[in-house]
């Protein structure tokens, strides 16, 4: 992968180290009627999704390589990784801690959903369920903004993907 997944993991660990309660506060604001125990469970679920992002990206990369479509998937995964690593994005983790990684995780999941929707799945896990949960945390306005950003990301790499498709389609 052009962007080492170790960097993605480091961003997650750094945000966890800087966490000062904003993550749970976000959960409480989105689920105010939930009990404290349920809010804690929701926070743990969100953290689990965030922590699994590098694993999901690596799985997609390995599967694409094994199916000989790495050249199609790699540019999209690289773009997703760059968004995750960007210090300033929709919700900056530099100031928001773990809460600032929810948009990053959603962006990556949405990208993975898009490339997983091809003729052969690249992931064995329920990406849609994870993305739906993060959409709930982000709210409709932020989700729509991130969906537009995702569309732009796909457009940004579409030319290289088209070139690869055209190369693969040429007779030998």
C-alpha cells in the first residue's frame, strides 16, 4: 500500500492518547435517552469500528491483490488512507480526539462499500452495518458532506481506474 497502514494505526493511537471525554460526550449527545451503560457500549462499538479500519483496508488490499485487481482498488484505498491521515478534515482529531476519527472511519467505510459493490466482494464483514452506525453518530448533515467528499474522491481516482480497466480490456 502506498500509505503505510501503520500510519493509520498511529493516528488512532494518538487520538486515543489525547482523548479527554469528547468521544463519550458525542455519544451522549446523539443518544441522550440511552442509559449510561448503553452509551458506554455504543462508545465501545464506535471505537471498535475505528480500530478495525486499518484491518479492513488491509483485507481489501490483500483480496484485490489475490484477484489481480489491485491496480483498480489501490488508488481508491490510497485516497481513503490520505483522508484518514489528514490532520484537518471534517472533524479534526487533533482537537476532537477520538470523536474526530468518526468522520475518517465513515469515509473509509463508505469507500470500501463502493469498491466492495463490484462483481466480487473484497470484504467478508458487514460494512453497511458499520457505516450505518457511524452515520447515526455523524448525523445527516455531516454524512451528506462526507458522501459528497467520497464521490469527489472516487472521481479523483477514476481516470487512473479507467486507464487500468482499458488496459485490462485490450486483447493480449
